[in-house]
């Protein structure tokens, strides 16, 4: 086999095939890990029920500034950041 074909095959194995296998393994592990993690999380995360205990004057300003929606967005963003940082190549 000529040397240039060996170099092409070696490049393909080193750069394409190995990276594909590593990325596929990471994808498979994360796709199987997320459903297990979701089962461990609490099932009811309705934050609006927690704000019912507040007086009406405080609740008015919290609702006016959309605090319950903002808290839900922040928690979702933090969970997404946590999951992305668990990927070894990105984190």
C-alpha cells in the first residue's frame, strides 16, 4: 500500500473515526442519563403555590414584576447550564 494512502487512512482513523466514536458515546450517555435525573427531581414545581402565603400587597408587586415567571426561567437556565457543563469537551 502506498505511503500517501496510509497517511490518509491514519488521518481518517485519528481525526474522524475516533472523534465520532467519542461524540456518539457522550451523546448516548447523556441521552440515557437525563431521564434518570428527571425521575429524581421533584414532580411538582409549581412556584405560584408558594407565593399564595404572601400578603396581597407583596403579591401585587411580585406579580407586577413577573417574579414567579422569572424564578422559573432562572431555575431552568441553571439546570441547563449544569447539564451542559457535565459534557467533558464543553465544560
